[in-house]
C-alpha cells in the first residue's frame, strides 16, 4: 500500500490533507512534518508526526528524521510548507529553500517515490 508524506502538516492545507487521509484506506501510513508539534489530536495509528524546522536543518538532518519515521516506504509526498513574508524576494527565497530541502531529503530517502505534489500560490494581503 502507498505511504504518504505531508510537509507543512499543521497548516491549513496540510491539516486538510491529514483529515482526508485519515478518512481513507488508500494509504497504509502517513508521515506528517511540521516545525511545530501536532496542533490537532490525531488518533489514527497510521500517523507518525515529526517536528523539524526545515529552514534551520540541513538536508542530511531532514533525511535522517525521515528515515527514523519510516520514510524509505514513502510513495507520495505532499508539500504544503509555506512561510509568509511581506517582501516578495524574501517570500520567494524562503519558500524556495523549504521546497528544495524537502524535495532533496525526500529523494534521498524514498527510493520508491512516485508522486511529489507541490501546492503553489500565496496569499495577497490588502
């Protein structure tokens, strides 16, 4: 059975994906990644939650956390990690780094990866 990896699991989209996954029998396991501890009570035994700050961690540190959580079995990764910045260049730089580190660590660990989904877009504040 497929195994899911969710980056940004405490955000709006990540939380919605976790709720969707827990209602489904499609995935045998899911690994949730966020810099903060879980914000919701998740009782599904298929869930492993990993708290790690991707920006402050090296790719090898992220990969090690993924391995410890069973990340070798990941087939589907969902990237919802996002940090809001008012300056557009800083917004691009920080979120590019989040994506690059997440993707590189996932590729190093999950040799059977089939899908890496990136949610794009950002909020416009008036």
